[in-house]
C-alpha cells in the first residue's frame, strides 16, 4: 500500500490506516513533512582546491550550478524521499561523521538493516567506482539507487517519487530556480543530487594544509620520503605516520594518491577473518570490482579522508576503532587464497597475482626460496602505531563537517 502525503480527504483514511500499521510493525515514525529553511542568497557551492587534489570539479559553468546544488542539499536531507517518510539520505550519511554512520549496518525505512556499512562521502568526484563492490561507476545515475532500494528508501518506482515531490510545496520554487521549470523529473533529481555530492569537497584538513604548502602542484610523497620535501605543517609524530604510511607499512600501495583511495579505482581482498559474518573473504553479492578482475571478494579501497570520524570500519563495520584496524594490518591478515598480492610477504616466496578470477595467473618470483608466501606481519611497535594513528587523525577536515552549505536545512531535525 502506498503512503500518500497529500491531505485530500480520500487519502486521509489510507494515511490513518498506514499510520496504524506503521505503529504496529515498528516504532512510531514522525512522517510530517517540515519545510527547509534556506539562506536568502544561494551560496557559492564551489570550494577552491589546489591542483594536487585533482578532483573532478563540479561543472561550475553549468547553468544555475549553485541552485542545483542547493536543491540537491534539500533532497539529500529530506525524509520525504523515503516511501514512508522515515529516512533521508542523511539518516545514514551524517555530516558530523564525514557523511558515514556511526553504526556497523544502517537501518532503512522499515528498520531493516542494510547489507553493508554506510560509505562516507568525501570528494565523490575523485572516485570512479561507487559502493564497496564498485558496482556503480556513474555518480549521476547512482544517486537515485538508494531511493529505489527496498531496504534503504523503498520507492517502488521513481515515478512515485515524482508524485510525492509535486505534493510538497517547497519544491516547485527550488526546481524553478535550478531548471527554469517547477516540475520535478528523474533527470533533474539526479542532476541536483549528483551536483550536491560533487560539491562535497574535502580539502581543508591539517594534513591538506601541509600538503598544499609543501607540494602545491604535484602529489609527491616520494619527495617527502627522500627528504627533498618538508611537511612543515605536520608535527613530528604525524610526519612519521605519513612516512610509515607511504613507506615501510605500505598502506599507500593501495591507499595511494591525495585522497588515500588508490586514485579512486582500486580493489583488494585484505584477508579479513572469514569466520566473522559478512567477511570480505566470503563472497557476498560482490561484483568483483569495476572490471571484475579483482575477484569476487575484493572490496573498494576506501578513501581515508575524515577516517577518524567514520567508525566503525570496513564494508561490514566489523572494527570499532582505528586500533582494531591497525591490529588487523599488524598481525591479523588471514591467509586466504584470494588475499591481495600486496599483502603477501614477498621476501619469503613467489607471489601469484590473479588466481581464480584471472584466466592466466602471473607468477612473480620473490626473494625467498620456497613457494610459501604468507601474509605480511608488520608487527607495529607502540611508537609506529601512535604515529600511524596521528597521521590518520590529521586527515580530519573540520571545515567540511561543519560547513553550513552541506548541513540539514530541515528543522526540527529528525
Ligand atoms: C538506509 C541507509 C542509507 C540511506 C537512506 C542512503 N544510503 Fe547511501 N549508502 C548506504 C550504504 C549501506 C552504502 C554502502 C552500500 C554498498 O556498498 O553496498 C551507501 C553508499 C552510498 C554511496 C557510495 C559512496 C562510495 O564512495 O562508494 C553514495 C554516493 C550514497 N550512498 C549516496 C546516497 C544518497 C544520495 C542517498 C539518498 C538518495 C543515500 N545514499 C541514502 C546507506 C544508505
Ligand atoms: C592490499 C591493499 C591495501 C593495503 C596494503 C592497505 N589497505 Fe586499508 N583497506 C583496503 C581495502 C580494500 C579496504 C576495505 C576492505 C573491506 O571493507 O573489506 C581497506 C580499509 C581500510 C580502513 C577502513 C576504512 C573505512 O572507511 O572503513 C582503514 C582505516 C585502512 N584501510 C587503513 C590502512 C592502513 C593504515 C594501511 C597500512 C598499514 C592499509 N590500510 C593498507 C586496502 C588496503
């Protein structure tokens, strides 16, 4: 049954019935629409970025760019985008948590749990694959997938969403300002939401300031490791963490680039313990990455921007803290056949790249004598652990998580 929000008399009976059903099956949900309060003058949604960040900038020349981003902001925070008015995009993507959610799995419109941990959102324009398994590669069409997902927002069709938006008075002027026409359409909703997401530019952390200061044009961590570039903006511990991350600990072999996300298109099986439910080592419905070549257990290398705010960690939210994550990389990597070659100990045997999903596995002889190539054991010292954590904390962009342009315009807040 559809829950209609217009207040014509014929819908009232249906609405009352649905309300009874909702209360019966789940805790009471406040489905009253509220009106967004927006600034009198539409703000400039572009954030200046230094060339090293190389983010696909929002197409700022697009007509009414800022108005489209603002409409996207309203849609993002509007609970009316879910079939029963219970959840908005921001119910699972909280700005204060870097647009992630502080729980392992999220609750959708009927309190059912999602299969995976809610991704954080920072610089979606610097990524080429979306979702943990990389099953979407076009942000513009991806943004409405949660609306139709039966667990997340539960509209059976986007046409039903159009009918809903037409009944909400505050949308007509917002669509008019963004598209010179007050009528919502699927294309316009996708345009507005994806414009807003591309405006979620995070480049103002303490580490970012240090990078821009030291290497404004080209991302060059090797220059730092060689002592040619000084990262003066970081304190000694953070700098040591940066060096470990890009050096001995080899985090950057996957989390490389200025967004620490493998330049936006890398996947790996990091040998999480398969005994834990939902583990990456147990094929779920994973698409095996963008090209499928990484195997069905490979997950997207997530960006580590704002990582201190986005706990819990991994695709299933299994690790509550950064210490738990470091325990995994220090001594917890499981020896599964699909383990990424970058997490095997090259010094003790040959390394096979490929495996079940590549037709011809490629064998690289390692430094050791046998073929046994166990997972790496980095065995961090307490000092190394502190340094890595300090560096990861320096990636928190407070300006981003407090930026009014991205905040929830609906009051009272859900
Ligand atoms: C019920 C919780 C929930 C709601 C509501 C929700 N999301 Fe998500 N979102 C998730 C989860 C969980 C994932 C990871 C899913 C996966 O990888 O399979 C995700 C992933 C994403 C991603 C991919 C990010 C990346 O880097 O891979 C984007 C973008 C996104 N959501 C945008 C949205 C938008 C826009 C809306 C509203 C239209 C929305 N989400 C509503 C839970 C939610
Ligand atoms: C072989 C590639 C690879 C290497 C090397 C690697 N990572 Fe990861 N990292 C990943 C992948 C893939 C995930 C997501 C895995 C999953 O959820 O199944 C991940 C997840 C994480 C997360 C959780 C992020 C989140 O949002 O949930 C953190 C933190 C992290 N890695 C830090 C590190 C650090 C620190 C190092 C170095 C000690 C490192 N990684 C080395 C590939 C790698």
